[in-house]
């Protein structure tokens, strides 16, 4: 059993099912269990993908629903491949689906294929023929469409509809033996050509198709249609709740008709809304087109909504499960904001992703007054959301890289990052002040020369102490005071105390009567003390920027991914255009020479990190020793959180 399923089981054991958030499908399951609709049998669900493409985020909703319901109520879930169309099915797709279901976090109780049931399905077809409920039709596919009728007009009976069962049985057996060419004959259910439901107008059950099947080889040259195979496969597996998306709602009467006519286990079909996201296509046929036309690099391209694609991009299975739990299910199709999915990804990565420093578009910074050749290590927090993640050492030296956007020679209003004469804090490092710049022949700044304040190592950006803090002994109240919640703390020492000398600083303030908390406050929050006056002057530094030591930087390729389509609805095109007209030409930007801190040298494939101030990134399988490749998973900006806040105000 997977970790995800174990955790779900544990949750179910510790909380009442009645207290959980519900939906109409869950309510049906609860009522069926109360009424013992299936006796003492446990509920049985299934996830039935067709192996004709890779799974996408829409399938994740169905996976979580089917496996989640069964797990909650102590039932079972099968994974069954509805492999009835050999022309479009491949073992590659089977393998990818197995991998993706496990990655989402679930383990199936039984692994089956519709092709396992081909012999049984054939026998049941023979039964229907013998009972006069199915017949062999010689009409072509086009003629069958013409005879079908419309929503307002009844269909027309085929001239072959009233063949005797004996003749139909002979023709069907000869179809199986391969005596007729592809497409020349079909087996149809004999139901009602005047039905208001077009699916009930003598639907096709079998067609002749000479195609190599990925499991049965060339054993069969006739294959069952999905509508015939699906319900009977459910029945064979004793599926109690067959959960489909809404486009199959009109197929439910046919699903029930086959089960009733055959007198087999009465699986029940239920339908829910399929997932739809802005800027996203969830059609396997159209996604396959993107792959075949090389509009993307493959099914696992990080811009694709396939589960293999979003895994490569850096999404976590926990985020996917949380997203699916939050959106629930309904009886009405709608479209969700892509930002909502990204919100759950960002929320999960914030808890688990280690923080590191990386510079995507490097600008060289030289600290002129920093000792030549000196290298020191600063202590950095791995994850402020997880104390157990610990800390790491990051090398600091005279020459650094910062982001180009973090320096402006002529800063605009409210620009608080580095500029000539302005001071900023280097994350975990020192305060630096920009002095001069070096430009190239095009007049672009390629190097910034700065000075640093040695006493500011690791100090917060709001206040910083002077290199030496003078504490006066006076007969009256101390001239120099440290305020904490309005309370003034008097000093008694008459000497200069280097703040960098932590042991001495603490010793002197302790002798002055300060407790450990007050000493910590003094050391971290003390601002500049005027030399001739006894009051504290706040020194405000409004910006903290990240950096990487140039001598220790790891060269890396970083891929910045954006939406694959430019329109919220990719299918909205001008007349005569294909959906590909809405592809975003800027969906991928490759940064060839980003600079990373050295701790990332051995980052594992699919390792996820937060590049401080930049976003969440994931190690791509294209990485090579000494040359990692990172994919941006999602930016730090949380559009969905802003949308939620805006909606709350309305």
C-alpha cells in the first residue's frame, strides 16, 4: 500500500465519515451502504483509463475520487485499462499510466484489462444474438449515421435489422474468423430506433478491425465498442459504483440495458463534472497533436498538463491531491482558474522545499573593502517553515553575483534595492553600499563596486548596530538606552564594546542587569548610537537581496515556463484556425548561465527547491554532472491568494 493510501486510511480510522466534507456521489455511497444495496459486499470502484495517451490533471480528479471513496469506506479500487481500440493503444501508454497512478499516491487492489474479458464479451454477444437482441448489419458507417436520425427525428431501421438469429450468429462467427473485410459489417444491439436518446438507436457493439493488439496480438479481428465493453467489464469485476464524467450521462441507459438483458451483476453508473482549467487543454487527442507536431518536446514537456509533464515541472502529488479535494465534484461542468491549481502547488512547496540562493541574470558585485582572498561561511536557514530542516553554510567572498534587476544606476521612485549611494542587506550576509560602476562598450553596467560594514553580518535589514557601541556610566539615568516595549534599560559599563565580540558584549550587558532575552534584543535590534548624545537612532534599510559567491557559483541552465496558451479558452479561435493558433510563443525561456550556490551541486533529479525571491524550481532529468538543469515550477507571486482576498471583500 502506498504512503498516500496509508495516510488516507489512518485519517479515515480517526474521524467519522459523516463529519467529512461531502458531495452528491459520496452521499449516494453512504445511502447505498445504509440500505445494504449490495448486501455485505464492500464498495468497489475502478479507474478505467484508455491506454491511448498519457494521463493529465483531469484524470487526477477521477483517480482521487475513485480511490478516495473506496479507501474512506473500506472498499477496493481496481485499475482497469479499457483497451478496446488497438489502433491507438500502446504499451508505452500502459506503462506511463501505471507510473502516474502510483505517483499521485494510490495503489490499486486489482489490475485488469478489458481485453482480459474478450472471450466473455463475445459469449455474451452470442447470447444477445440468440435472444434476438443483436444483429449483424451490412450498412457502412456513413449509412448507419444517416439512418440514425436526429434529436428531433426518429431513426430508420436498417434493412438487415430483422435477420433471423441463426443467420446473425453465422455472420458474427464468420466476422470473428476474418471472412469479411474491415468495416464491411458490424454487430448492433437491437433496441429502439425511435428512442429520444440517440445512444439507444441500435448502437454498434462490434466492428471488424485487423489491428495488432498490445496484449492479444492478432487473436482477434473484431473488437467490442467502448459502450458495450465498459459496463460488462464493471459487472465482471463487481464494481458497485462506476463513476464517469458527465459526457457519459446519456450513455447510462445503454449501460443499464446491456446489464439488464444479460442478467449480470448490476453495477451502477454515476456521472460528475470533468475538470477544466483556464489556459489549459485536457483533450488527449489534441495533446497528442502537440506531441506529434513537435509543438512540445513530448508528453512529459513541463508545459503539458499531463501528469508526467507537471511532475517534471516540479508539482507534488500532495498538491494535486489537496487541489482535487478542494474542488470537489458536482453535476455541472465549469472552468476553474489555473491560478487555483498553482496556489495549491505553491502552498505545498512552501512547507517542504528547501531554500537556496540562485542568480538567474547575474551582475558582478565587487566589495572593495573586503579582504582580498578571504572566504567565510555564512549560516543560512534551509526552510523557515520547517525547523527540523536545519541550516547550511554558504560561502561569502569579495566578488559576488546579484540579479541585474537588483541594481539601478538611476533608480525610479520607490526603488529600494541597490543603487549608487544606497545601502542594502545581503541575505544572511552584510550591508553593502554601492559606490561606482563599470560599463561595457554599449553603456551597460557590468560590474558594481561597493563597500561593506563588517559589523552587520547576519543583522536584520530594519536596524543595524554601529561597529562599536559606546555605553556611558552616568550618575543619573543612562544616556544610552535600549527600548523594549517602552521600557528603558540602563547601562553601567564605561567602555567600548564590539558587537562582533559576542561573548564580551553579552558579559557586559549581563553585568548591567539585562536578562538573556533583553541581551538578544539589544544585539539584534540595536541601532546607531550617536557619539555625543544618549539616544537610539533607527537606521532603516528597506531591501534585502540574494547573491551567490562568484568563486563558488555553480553554472546551471534554468528553464522558465509560462502558460502554454495565450487565451483562457485555447479552443476559442477564428474561423479556419486550429487551436494551435493560440499557442504561446513565449511559453519557454532558457537561461543558459544562471549562477547557483554550491550546495546544489548534487541536487537529485526531481529535487524541488525555492530559489529565494524567485520561485520554486525542480531538477530536470536533462541534468548532467556539474551542469544541472532546473525547471521553474511556479513563481512566488500567488495570484490565486489575491483573487480569494478580493472575492472576500465583495
